[in-house]
C-alpha cells in the first residue's frame, strides 16, 4: 500500500471546521427532535396530577373488570405510567434551545436553509429572531 503524502492530510483548521460543523448539526438535530417530541397535542394538556388521578381510577376499575376490559385497563396503566415517567425525566428544553440559537444562523446560511423552511419544520418565530434568522433569509 502506498504511503499518503503529507498534502493529503487534513489541516488543523480543516479538522476544526469539520468538528464545528458536526457540533452545529448535533445542536440543530437535538432541538428539532425536542420540538417534535413536545409538539402540542389537541385537547386539554395533561399534567402529572391528571395522569396520577387516572392511574388511581384505572386501579380501582381493575378490581371489577371482566377479562377483556381488564386487558384494556392494563394497557392503559402501562401507557399512563410511561407518560408519567417521560414527564418526570423532562428534557432541558431551555439549554437545547440556547444551543440551537447559538448555531442556527450560521448552520442555515451554510446549508441554504430559509426562514420559511425553519418555520415549516416548527421552529417558533421568536427563536429564529434570537438566532439572527429573519424573513430576509428567503
């Protein structure tokens, strides 16, 4: 196998630019994933108290339920328990958003992502404004 010449090696600046690009991509992906996960759903917002109350009612209903009803109640209990656990784990959305704001302007410019595309994916206008992305980036 032939030796690589030194001109084929990446410069320190190039390596740093690649690392910065990966870091920016990670911050953008994390924020977009968090937006997707916390997308508002229709209807009344569920709270930890309302989930706990429903769990209590499910437990009470299980005592008198027939086998088919018990099956559905058991699945509901599993779902409610998972939802409650997800709520208590909660992401630090403020930090994820701050990381996004710090890199989104440069990332969008480098990747030719317009204001309209950011808005279409669900990024709020105030977050884009803080990131320095305005309607002029159309």
